[in-house]
């Protein structure tokens, strides 16, 4: 609470506004701390998930998350936080934004969670196959590099150059 000293009539007119602001902020912090209608700021989420504010704004622009707006401030609900967590998880395993959007959308519309889970299983199978192919390609490339290295060492030995 702001204490108002009687310095001038001007300070008395400003103090109620400051007092109101402090009370409102205190109330918002109290609500956040007790978990009732908990909101997260963009800064809190960027620190928690290790992403930039630009990333979260991008997800908002793509329609993946829908934070509330209070003026220019974005306030994220617990549901937005969970979505961000799932979006980042999807990105880590290689899903595109379009694939993530489709999975989220399936959840929101019929057949709901069952459809979402079935779609997710299909996407996981496809992603797994892609990763297995990439692993095979990498193994083949490493084998070819081993062959090139061996050929170089053999040729260097033939011409009498030591390694």
C-alpha cells in the first residue's frame, strides 16, 4: 500500500491512482500465487521453456496458442502453457508446424481425443520410418567414408608415405 504524505494538493490527486494500481497489481499477484485463474507472462514462459518471445508470438500468429490480451500484454492460461509444452515436444521429435496444427485441430473437433490419438500414432510411425531411413543413410555414408579413408591409407602405403 502506498503511503500518501501531505506535500501538496497535486500529490493527493496522484496518490489514489497509484494506490489503486498497487492494489490491482497486488490482487493479480495474489490470484496468480494462489493458482486461481493462473496466468503466465510471456517472459515467464520463455524462461521456463528456453524459447524466445519471437517463438511464442510465432505460435500465436500460426493459431496454435491463443493468449488473452490486456492492452499490449499477453497473458497465457495454463491451457496455453500445456499447448506450448506439447508444441515444443512435437518440434523436438520433428513434426512440422502444419502437422502440429492438424493434431491440435483433430482434438478440438470430432472425433476428439480418439481421433487425435490415432492421428498422432500415424504421425509417429511416419516420423519413426523417416528417422530410420536417415539413420540408414548416415550409416551408409559413414561406411563409404571409411572405405575412402582405407583406400587413401592403402595408396599412401603403396607410394611409401607414412601417416
